[in-house]
C-alpha cells in the first residue's frame, strides 16, 4: 500500500489545524474571565449541539425518526442507561421501517 504525498500532506495539515483550534481555544479561554451568565450558557451547549445533529436526521426519517427519538428519550428517562436508550432508538427505527 502506498500513500500519495499530497494525501499525506493534507492529513498532516488537517491534524495541525485541528490541534491548533483546540489548543488555541484552551489558551484563549485561560485568559478570558467567564461571567456566570456565560458559564450557564456553556452548560447548555452540548445539548444544543446534540439537538442540532438529531433534529435534521429525525425530520429526514419521518415518522420512524420521531418515534425513535421519543422511544430513546423515554428509555433514557426510565432507565438512565445510555445503552438501553440507544437500543430502544435503533430498535424503534428498525421496527417502524418494517411496519411502514
């Protein structure tokens, strides 16, 4: 197996840029005073990112997607187990695709 030099260069440059963004973010945030209001906003950021990833997929899937999200949320609420919630969501999509 051979690696094309241009592909290797692209991979290395992407790695450098990715590291630079992460390290730069840590460096920058170490020099910024975070107000309580911003800190509260940052605590909600992971949920907002998750919703922005799930909502388009759910809308594209239609009824099975909506049912899967509901089943996943319900399973997570009842069991507080990520594995059970994921299995419930995937199983619901599979079942709904079989029925519809």
